C-alpha cells in the first residue's frame, strides 16, 4: 500500500509549491498574453462575435474535457511528470505560430492545439500539487499557485500591450510568447528535481469510484461555468463599441489578472477556514461583470473587469481545493479530469450561447449569465453540509 514519506519538512513542501507556481507563472505569461488579444485578433481576421464566442468556448472545452482522459491515464500510469512536461512543451510551438496565420480558421486550430496541451498537463500537475498542499493547506496552497498564475497573467498581457503598441498589429506580437513558454518547461524540470515526495502510489487497477457528493459538486461547478463570462467576448464588445481603445484592452486584462491573483490568495486562506461559502460570495461578485460590462459605459467596463477577475480568483482557489478535500489521493487524477471535463463542456455551451445572444440581444446575454450563476450559488449553498460530512468521513 502506498504511503507518503514519513518526514517531510513544511519548508521543502512550500518551496516545491513555489517552484510549481513559477512553472505556471511562465505558462500563464504565454497563454494569458495570447488570450488578452485573442478577441480583437480574431476580429481583425474577420471573425464575428458568435465565432469568437464559439472559438473561445471550444478552446476551453478542449482544455477541460480532454482532462477526463489525461486524468484517468495519469491515475493508471502515475507518469505525472512526463505527462505534464509534454503539455507545457506544446506551448513552445503553437503560441508563436499564431503570428503566421492569415485566417481566423487557422488561428482557431492553433488555439485548440494550445488548449489541448493544457488539458494534457492539468490533471497530472494538480495531483502533484494537491499532495503537497496536504501539508500547507489545500486552499492556501492552491491560492498561492493561483497567485503565481495571475502574476504571469499580468506580465503576459503587459508584454502584449507593449508589442501591439510598437507593432500596430496583433499577429506579430505572438512571437514574443516563445520565451516564457520555454521558461515553463525549464521551471518544471527544476520542480521535478526538488519534489519533496519521492515515492508515488503504484498504478491503479480497475475503476476508480468517486463519491456521490463529488458529482453534485461537479454539477454546481458546471452551472457556474455556463454563466461565467469569457474575457474574449467582453473584449470584443469593448472594441466594437469603442469604449476601450485596442491598446488598452490587454492592459485591462492585466488588471483583471492582478485582481485574480490577489483575490485567489485571500479566498484560498478563507476557504480553509469557512469552506464553500467563500465560493458563493465570489459568485455574487463575478456575476456583476455582466451588467457592468455590457450595459455600462467606460467606468462600467473597468468595474466589470475587476469583478470578473475577483470571480475568477475565487474559482481558482476554491474549486480544486474542494475536490482535494473530499477525494483520496489515488483517485484525484480521475477526479480532476472528470471535474474539468464537465466544467469545460459547460463553459463551451455558455460561451457559445452568450456569443449567439450578443448578436441578437445584449440584455438576453446578461440575463442568461446572471441566472446561471445564481443557480450555481444556490447549489453550492445546498452542498455545504454534505461537503463537510465527506471531508470528515
């Protein structure tokens, strides 16, 4: 039977968590830098609002739904490090290649490839991180990790803003994302060398049965994903209505990522103390991004970006931490994969619906997103006691 190393210093575990954070610092510089100009870039290539929404949704669906298979594969093989390395390495190729495309269809294929790489690495990385957070606290550990994520998500868009201002075009700016993509791979190799737990459980045999409360939790997270606004569509609206200048859009995204990082650290710390109610509070903040972003003016757009970032922060800190609290280590690859599969499919459905609604009724878009998030909040409130019981069982 698998057992963890008996003596693991908290300092070595925290150092590992920080190093894994550096991995995501570079990875998010790459991805979020590209994402910050994706909506306007696709518009420049001739894509409509519906097409932008569908492309963003398909990308997120691939990034999440394929994790079902990569998570199960990680549980069966325990090849966490090779799987994670392959996923991060794919970024080195596909993100800079966006600089050379001349149609939104070709750009969509590269976006899908980048998201597939994220789906490959996600469950393996989350299992490794969740094991370390057993020592420092799941909410706090994932919150620290999310803080590094968002630091990269601030730096990347700032790099893109400087590139767009210098080049006066969106496409060539993607070339500058090659260096942080390489940095993520190097940092992962360093983390592999310094990992605090040398042993891993043997490959699993047979089907891993996940607790029922997990699936209720996944359903609530899926409803939240369906109603959560995707930034490329909001950026598309900003550009189309001219309430935000093109060069300022990645700057606003950088602000959102800074808010996400700081709020994730705070929400993660609070989650270890107050549980799922912290996520519910975050949902009420995030849904404000819809009326403010689409029905307000320039000040409303800026406030929407802050609310959107805070909502994303609570999701980053809480959703995975909640899974780690109720699912045992030998099932977490499948749990993280299944969770992200449902989350991604629902994100796609919501993004596609919002893109279609935007072309027909902006008010309909706002109502759809707000109602879906309110339903999710109610579902999480109902799960409060079952989650506590599952954690203590």
